[in-house]
C-alpha cells in the first residue's frame, strides 16, 4: 500500500503519491485550501484505477475521454504522464522517465496504489 504525503508548499498545500517502496510516483498541484487538497486526493483514488492511457507519443494516437492518463514527451525528451479527472483538470503529474515503458510502469503503480493509500502529514 502506498501513501499520499501531504506537505506545505509555499503558501499552500500539495501531496505526493508514494508507492509502497517510498518512491514518488505522482505529484499534485498546490492547493490554497485543505478541503480542495482532500478533494484532489479523493479524485485520484476514484479516477486512477479505471482511467485508460492516451499515448500522445504515438503518431495518430486515439483520444480518450476523461478520466484518463495522458502520456507525453516533455521538452527535454523525457516521457511523462498526467492524470486528468472527469472534468479535464490535471490531478496528478509524474516525473520525467527515460523510456515509455518506465512511464507506463509508473502509471500502473498509480493505478495499483491510489485507491488504498492512506493520507499522512509530513
């Protein structure tokens, strides 16, 4: 089981979803209010397990409806993902991965860990 680690960031709050091995697999935006952050965590828990992957690195990729994981290449050539909720808002974003297969493994880790992860304050 993973954890949602909640921490202060500047003038707000944010969370990292960590796998059971302690590795960060996704990071939230900065929230101004605790109830908004809690809603973000609940949205990740609800949406991640069922969300399909839209591989935007593939030519002529098939667009998926939200909720979805979008896998894309960043400006540095790394592969990243973002999880979008039903309303299209980004609720979780990844680090840059060296390969698409590593990025897909990160997505699978989010799907596996999100629903049952506990929330901890750090």
